[in-house]
């Protein structure tokens, strides 16, 4: 495991600025487990929002479910009416687009939102589906055999880990 030479805290501030520009009253934050949830929780505080962000898992709608099985991450918890809601999905790293496709399917199991937008900390390219973030703090290129993950320490500070697959 190594740390990528990206300042996750500085990128979070870029993400916050982008989300502020995109955010409108009544919009609901929904974080993809687990890095996206951490971002949603921190954005909720930094934007002074009273509503708890939703948590969404891709595990039930993954196209590689038979190979990966259930993950140990948090399960979906959405405590608001999704119907006609304006949703801002948050994730740490956008790669192939398959996780976002799966969470959108999961979201529609809860209702039909008025709109869904996507904000990510890092876009690493390598898309396999036509998914694009509305807000992205950075774009990086990694070897296909590397994974990039957001890490949060006990104090809540963000950093990145790169792992060989």
C-alpha cells in the first residue's frame, strides 16, 4: 500500500466549492458506501444542512455480484422520500462507472427522483459505461491493476491509498 501524491484534504475543499455551486435548496445528499458516505457526512456539516445524508450500497445491483458476493460495507439507508427529490450522489473515486450504475438502480428501488447528479473526489478515467460526474475535484491516471481508495483517519482527515490488485 502506498500513498498517492494527491492531497485529499485540498481536493475535499475543491469538491466542497463545486458542490456549493451546484447545490440548491431541498437537494438531498446520498453517499456511496464507504468513501462517498464520509464525503456526504462532512459536506452535510460544512454546508450546515440539518438533514442526514442517505447511504447507498451498490452490492445488490452489481453486475459482478456472482463473483464478488455481498460486501461488508454499510447497507442502503435512505430516510427521506426519493420521489421527486433532487439527489446529489457522492463517491470518492469514479472509475468504470459500474458502481454508479448499480447505485442508481438501487436508488430507483426507493422511488423516482426528479434529478440525480454526481459529485466525486477523483475521476481516474477508464470508463466502461457512459457515466460522468457533474463535479470532480481531480482527474488522475492509474495503471489498470491499481486501485485508489479514500481513507479517513480517527480525526476525520482524508488521504488516499493506492493498492496493486
